[in-house]
């Protein structure tokens, strides 16, 4: 029959366990209720302030926006970059690192168990046969020590398990997990932002390459026409019709046009090397594949544009800033929990015996269980300083989030404005090019009829090539503005598998 003392001990233990369970549901520190609502009017609007009147449509834009340009080679380059770019691999490694840190924090909330075992054999010396010799001034006693074997070897065997578990009474561990989880999500958003930037950079470089190749071809044709014109002027000068000034003026024009070929050729080489490095290859690896000029990618008839609220949700840099804000907020509670006591449950279970076969006997069993209380009562403000530092970091994260949102809205509106204005500029360049084409056609007819000279025809054709060059450059700029617009919308990223 249990004694009164044992009953009281059990009641006390039960009360202590109940109190611990009740307190373990307490979590100190501020709860996170989301990021502040920045630019409320803009984020709830159906369209951006700088949305062009034509050329865009308020529909959901595809994440793989480059597929709308109808250029398989561009698609292949971006896919290669997303698979092999070193910067992207580094971002993926940082994500794995942050997820491993989260797993470590989650493991800290669970008990720690370790096992140990030892075998001891020891032989003690036998001191019972030890004799001492004494000598006097005139006599000497000879004694002999008989051999002794000592006592036989002692044997001792032990095996057991130690366990410890810090009970999360005030939520410090839970806040640490919350902070690490938000930080891992922020790094995940950083990876998505790297994907967005990488896809845009590859597209920009590819469009630049095709623009440079096309303008180089037109510049070569213009140089040939100007050389033909120079030959005719020299012939006229030889017949006494022209002047030396006419020859020198045309020679200057020929050399000026040829001078423009050198930087264009250099830019083509740089674009080829840039695309190779972006796709994780050595410079020159794409020369044979991309050296042949092809037309520029084709813009869709209408560019789909999301509303501001959707853009703010899908831009990775905004999501990263919001997650870092959540992580900073959780760190306040993590440090606040240090103001309160910590309770760690310690336990041991093992077996000790002089023979290894006796380790499994009940009589060899040893166990220990004890709660361990630790409370840093006097730390002279160290914990409070950590809390204030965490609060300051939270406030800084709020400001960084606010700035990120405002910069994103500015980026999107500027990209829309540039796209709209460049679209108007291309429309004018198309009219100029069409007028130059008609002028060249009419001059060809006059030349065939003998009503104009070959010099007049060549001059008109040179003007035509110049108009074509300007149009190609304008179309390339429009494509680059399209790419910048997609980047400003936060498009081009894919969720990383866990």
C-alpha cells in the first residue's frame, strides 16, 4: 500500500508536469501580422499610372514570357542559362544552406539522445607480502620478499543512453524556427529573382546580337554604295565635270561609314561571349551557332500586363523583403524568451555489471530523471540589448520593404512608359523607312528612263539603307523595352523543388 509521502510526491510531480505543459504553449514576443500596406491606392488599382493607351492588354502574363517572341534559338539559350549559369547555381546552393539551417532549428526543438558503452579490466597489486628492512648501526637483517601474484583482474561493463530536452516554455525555440523558416523563404525568393534577372539578361544580349548583326550587314551595303559613288565622282573629275572637293567629300563619307563597321564587329564579338558565359560556357563556344544573322524576334501584337496588386505579389524581390521582415520580427520573440527561465529535462538509463552477460538483468538497471532549471536573473541588460537590437533590425526591415515596393512600382511604370514611347518611335521610323523605299523605287524608275544619274540613284539607296538601319535599331530597342517590362513585372522565375 503506497505511503502518504509517495502519494504526495506523485501529486507534486503531476502538478509540475501539468504546469510545464501549460507554460509550453506560451510564446513571447510580437506576432507577425504581415507587411505594411505600401502605396495603397496603387496596389488596389486595376492598371498602372503609365500604362500606354495601345499595345498592352490587362490580362495575366505568362511566366515564360520569352516564348511569346517566337524565337526557338532564344528559348534554347534561356533554358541553357537557367540550367547551367554559375550565378544561378550559387543561388541554389545558398537556398540549400538556408533550408539546412531551418532543419537544424527544427531539430533543436526535439530531445537529444546519445548512447555510450564501456568495458573495463583492471588488475590490483597485492601489497600483503610487502616486507620492510631495517638496519641498525652494527647489525644488518637480510630479508627476502616472496613473490606475490596480486589479486586477479577486475571486470566492469556499462551501457546506457543519455537524453536531454529543453522544454520550450516561452516559445524561444519556436520563434527561432519561425525566423529560420522565413529566412529560407527569403533566400528562395532571392533565387527566383536571380532567375528573373538572368532570363532578361540573356534576352537583352541576344536581341543586341541580332540588332548588331543586321546593322552591320546594312552598313556594309551602304559602304559598298558609297564606294560606287566615289568611283563615279572620280570618273566625273577625270572628265573635268567634278571637282577635287567632291572627291574628298565623298572619300570622307566612305571612310566614315567603314569606321562604323569596326565597333559593330566588336560589339558582335562581345555579345557572343556574353551569351556563352551566361549559359555557363567558355567565350567562343557559341560563335558557330550564332554567327549567322537572322531577323529580330517578333513582338506579340498585344503585350499582356498584370495589375499592380498581382505584380507586387509575384515580384521575387518584394517577397524576399517581406520574408526578411517576418524573420526579423520573430527574432524579437527569440531574444525575449531569454528573459525567462529555461527548463531542461535530463534522463539516463543504463546497465552496469561485472559480466557482460549480466547487463540485461533487472538488478543491473540504473536510471535517472531530473528537471534542470536555469535562469539568468542578473545579466546587466545584455538580453534587453539583444531585444532592442532585434527591434531596430525589424524597423529597418520595414523600411527596406517599403522602399522595395515603391521602387518596384516605379520600375514597372517607367518600363511601361518607355515601352509606349518606343512603340510610337518605331511607328514613325517605319513611316520614314517606307518613304525611303518609295523614293528609291521612284529614283530607280527615273534612272532606267534616263531622267536621273547613277549618282542620284546610289545616293537615294544610301538613304534607304540608313532608314533601314534606324528602323532595325528602333525595333531592337523596343524589344529590349519589352524585356525590361517583363522583368519589372517579376516574370521569368519557377518554383524551386524542395
